[in-house]
């Protein structure tokens, strides 16, 4: 049995693949193709590169309907569906608020309340019209800005996993910046892949890891990109309904068979906090959820499906 590991920097993070199989040359070729796909998707979805379909939408869709490629259109429809399913906790129109709170390429800063109020007028999927027959997108007003930061890496992982599978890979683990992991099959001699997560409460998932087999795991957390003010930590996940960064929940993890959906739902779970835990936990059959919140000087954990 051969093992091949490959890595590439993309989407402002590091993607890695470890694959087991009989033929190392074939494994390497499949892995290279999968990483190539991640790069291609970054060139389609990033809002930071002027040439991408999303950057083009952000620049033009307030003035005219803008046609996008069918896969990007489908992804936007999927995002819109997940906005409805999460009660608006996940919303790709979050861009103006991410910028307002200094998280667009930065680690955040406290804005003036008027700036938050103004940004909120440019946030909401009700400002985006998706026209399926034409695969066009139209914004209701200038200043709307799509940010696929909470779905793009998961989507890229799904597409990369699809390429590996189609190439005959039956045992592999791939991740994007450790925030989304996908497990194909199981490792040689094992029942399932075991992935440790950075659970601040030091719970069972931190010590024993999470078992994955043909499933994705995503973790959303406020650390890394956050700032301290008024005795609170403000993180880069923002509640579209209030315009305020998440500060109560510390970490959310979701396991499901779609990396696109675990990416979205972990972000939504972090946003909703304990009040929204049952809603997210009930969205898909077989879903596993974990939410860790600050409670006094310690933590309180909510879990479902384990
Ligand atoms: P993640 O690390 O997957 O939780 O995604 C966080 C990133 O998604 C942030 O850095 C923002 O770019 C964007 N984002 C922040 N809040 C939201 C939200 N409520 N819905 C959708 N995207 C968000
Ligand atoms: Mg996410």
C-alpha cells in the first residue's frame, strides 16, 4: 500500500491531501488534479481577485443582470436555500458588514454605530435576484457585496473529493486550512479516519478525535481573526440579522456528507448559538453538531447526533 501527500496554498489557506492506494503514480496524478480544481475555483469565487465571477458580480450586478456560469449559479442558489434554512444566520451578502468590522483582509476593529447601520442596509439575500433561465444575478441596489468566505472552501473540498473518487481513490483525507475536512473511505487497517479538533473546553472530541468515513467536518471559531473590545472578543463571523460579530459562542463543529453544507452550517451554528442549536441539528438526517460557548470563566457544550 502506497501513501501520497500533496499540499497547495489556495483561498488564503493551505489545502492538503493524504491518499492511500496501490499505485503511487495514479494517486499523485489524482491529487494534483484535485488541487488544480481548488485553484480553479479560487479564480472563480474569490472576491479579492478582480477577474473572478464573484468580483465581476460585485462590480456590475447593481447596474444590470450579470450572467454567471451554471456551476456558480447553482452554488448561489444552494447558498440562498441555506440562508432560508438557517433563518438568515448564514448569508453570502455579509460582505459590507465584514468590511465595516475590519475583517476584510484584517483582524477587525470597532466601527461607528452609524457605519454598521449603513452596512446593514446593503446586506440580505432579499437584495439578490437569481434568474434561473438566464443564469443571471441582479442586485437591488449599489453596494451589495457577495462574500463566499463561509462556503467556498467547503465547496472546493467537495469538488476536489469528487475528482479523487472519480479517479478511483478509495482512501483519502483532504482539508482546507483545517477548517473543513473530508474523509474518503477509511485509512488502511482502520474503521474510519480520526480527526482531532481544537475544542477549547477540552471535551471528548479534543481528546479522542472525531470519527469520519465518507463525511465532512467543518469547524467555525472566532479565534484567529478576532479583536478584543469592551471586555469581549469579537470574531470574524457576523450575525447578518443584527450586524454584530459573534461573541458568545466560541466554536461550532458540524459533520455531514457534504463539505459545502458543513462549511455553511458550522458558520450558521456559531452565529445562532445555543438558541439555534436544535434548528441546525434537525436540518439533515445523520448530522452531528457540537457547539462550545463561553460560560463564566469556563465553557458550556451542546452536542447532538453523536
Ligand atoms: P467560516 O470560517 O467558514 O465560519 O467563515 C467565516 C467567513 O465567512 C468570514 O471570514 C466572512 O468572510 C464570512 N462570514 C462571516 N459571517 C458570515 C455569515 N453570518 N454568513 C456567511 N458568511 C459569513
Ligand atoms: Mg463555514
